[in-house]
């Protein structure tokens, strides 16, 4: 069992049973682990059209084959379930130290079933697995619960939900290590629906390596590549992901005021350079990460907390027309402590601000909250965040996400979302390939499961004309499949700033055995992407959901370097379907499933049609 630990936990919260199951090694290798393994289990075990917040939905927390192995960026794990926000597959990734420490208990994954009759948490120390009462901890913030567990269990690592997950917010995140988030799709609400407060882990086992000497040499080689790369070795370590603020603004793809604009003269006020100069305390790397993009920052009151990522800075900053770092940092802290997805939370406030600006939301609806919805109101973005987490006042409406909010006023098109999930900090009118990633993404609006910003803005692996359509559909498909590989083996997508497909083949093979080559590993990513697509099709998420907000297709960018452009999804989408081996309705062809070894799932094609 090189790479893999060989065991999975199945915990039924309804009857409090715990089973240890042998991992099917061939199946694990076929789907790589983590994201692929979790989607496979969801397809095989969860009923069609299950209510995401019902006992029948399952939640899988899974590590990758390389999670915890001595290779760079091996701190990642994945939460896989059905999303209550989108109705699609939910695949939420997180880093930090919890994943490797869970794997060190000797398990590759946990399958959660049912619902506890009262709040519980799980304690796992190697082979000891306990379901413990959590009633006294229900209602605690993430930092409070984490502190309580770390005091009780020395040298443990803690994963949990905050009040937002307990209250079933559709944008609730699952937090680990206090400020790391499996953030998107409302996975925290699924955990809350099961009355599961947290999972505390403490492990002593090591990942067994296929070739220890080769692993050392390969790891040194990949670390050297990353450290010599201008983004992975300089930009991200120096300024964190916030280094992107000025870069995106200067390209005219930094969305402002709910995507009404794509450039602002105020970007430098919320840039990575400004954060480093005025707020940074230290870097905050994940497990075995030479990039160290995480930040620890100082708040206005002097407290020291985890700092915001680029997307969080954007959602609470430019998207709401706020350029006060103290407000952004405080809103980010609240999201971490209450367990909210920063992208959906900030973007929903921005949508509400536009609804208010246009007269859809009336003063009387928010007067009891004593908060405004005016653009640029620093106090408002902080205040609404707490009300969203606790479902207080108008915050109870906001916490359902921007799509449901805008739809309730008859203007769903003012939600900048795909499949009801808010898209992130890049205006696709100025990056045509990235727009494909938003439109077809299996988990709804998502920037990271195929980061076309790399070639279109940053020049990785080559610089593409960001306005051109030529070759973008195929390029996007490769990025989607490669990212599925990286997620599934348990590494960080930021490692692509320097590393390419052959590097991931090297790392997988020295840890797990000489199993894959470049072609077959990329095809494993294609297998995962298509399996996710099949899950969505059986849940009724068809090609009519592969779209972008009307504004991005019809309203040219109003200002900045991308001025005058719209996104040309109508031209790119048919090409994407074709090169994927899907029909014109976005349904995988039978021969495509045959090629990928997914024959057993052909039964779902009839449901899709």
C-alpha cells in the first residue's frame, strides 16, 4: 500500500456505528484518491436526487495518494458531498496540517452517513475512533472549539464548523487549523445537518514510499524548481495570493461593484504590497510547502489572525467598492471564525448593494439591522457578515447566496453566479478561456478547478492572447483534467507555477509505484471530470446550466484595459463539448465513457436525455 494507508472509516452518525473498511487499491489508483475517490463513492452510494441536507446524503473527507508524503505541497485534502447551494457535486479542497495528520492515523478517507440525534464530534487517534458528545460546544466559533480541543487533546489537529454551518447557511465552510477552509458549495451546512461539530485527529503513522531514495531526490528537484520560479518562488512567498490584486487590475479583469466595472484606481490600497507593508506579521505555510503563500496579519485592534486570500480581498474589497484593509481583514476573520465561504459571502453583499442601488431592496427591509447597503460602506461589509453567519435580520436572506437573493426580486441575472455559486475575482470578458472554466465547472462558479488565468495573464506554461478564442476550449479542458489530478493526489494547484504534468507523474510514481505515464495520468483527471459531470447530469444539472451571467455576455466592459469586450461563450461552448467527446447537449458519448473505463455509469445517460 505505497502512498495509500489502505483503510477507510465508515461512520454512521444515526446509529453511532464505526466500521473500518479495506481500501480497494486498484479502484483507488484508478481514481487517484481524494477528489476522484470521493466522487466515485458518491456515485455508487448516494441515491439520485437526494436532498443535500437530508440524512440520505453522505459526506466524504478524503486524502490523496501523496497527502502527507515527503513531497512539496502535500498538505491537501478534499470534502466531497452533494452541494446544498448548487445541487451539483461539491468538491471543496483545503490545506494546512489537518489532512496529513488525519492520514497519519492510518486512514485514507472517512464516509459519514446519517445524522446524530444530538451534536457530536469525532476523535481519532490512530486505531482509536470515538464519537463524543458536543452539546456543550455547539454554538462555539471555530477558534473557540479549536482551542478547547487542542487543550483537551495535546498535539491534535482540529477540523470543524462554526455557527454558520450549525445554522445551515448555504455558504457555510468547513474550517481546519482555524483559518484554512474547505470553503465552497455549502459543505459546512451538510456537516451541520448531520449534527457533526468537528473531527479531531492525532496520528503517528507514516506514508510508506515505493522508493525512498528516489522520493528524496525527486522532492529536492521539484522544490528547487518551485523556489526558482518567479511566481511560486518570489511573488507568492513575498506577497501571498494578494500579489494578484494589482496584476488583475492592470489587466482590466478585477471586478468592481458586482462586475459593473473591471478596473479601479484604488486597487493598490488593497494590494499584496500594501498588506505586506502595513499588516503582515509573518508567512503562514501549509504542510511541506516551499511556496508559503498563507499570511498572518494584524487587525486594527492588534489581534493576530490568518490573513485574507486574493479572492477574499476582492469580494469584500473591489466587488463592494471597499478599499479599507482593516474592514476587509475583519470581515475575513469573521468568515473564518463563523465558518463562511469568503467568496460567496462578499459577492452576495456586493449583489445586495447593486439590488439596493437599483431600488429592488427597500430601506424598510434593512432598517432594523441598522446597516446600510451603500457601495463602499466599510462597516456594512463587516456587520452583514456576522448577520449572515447567525441568520439574523436581513442576513438570513443574504446567507442563501446571491442567486436566491436576486431571484427573490425577479432579477436573477444580477447574481454573478454559475449554477447558483458566485464566480470569483476575474472578469471573464477579459479572459476568454477562464470564462469557459466558470461556465462548465462541475461545482458551479469556480475559478480554481481549471485556472486559465495562468496562461492568459501570468504566462504559464505559455502566454496566450487573453481576448483570442483560438485553442482556448482545448487548453481549458487540459487545465480541468490536470487540476483534477493535482486535487486527487493531494497536492496544491499553486505548484503549477513551475511544475507540469511530468513532474506530477514523477512524484506519484516514486511514492506509489511506477503506475502512470503522462498520458495515462492526465486521462485519470479526465475520468474524474467526466464522473463529476455524470453525477450532475443524474441530478438534473444539464447543459442549460453551463452558462454565464447575462451581463458578461451582453454588456461590454465599461472601463479599463478590457473596455468594450464581452465573453463569447456561444462560440467556445460547442467546441468544448466536442473536444470533450460530449454531444451537442453536453452529454458524454458512450465511446467516451468506454475510453475512460466508466462503462458502469452509462445508465445515467438515459436520465440526462
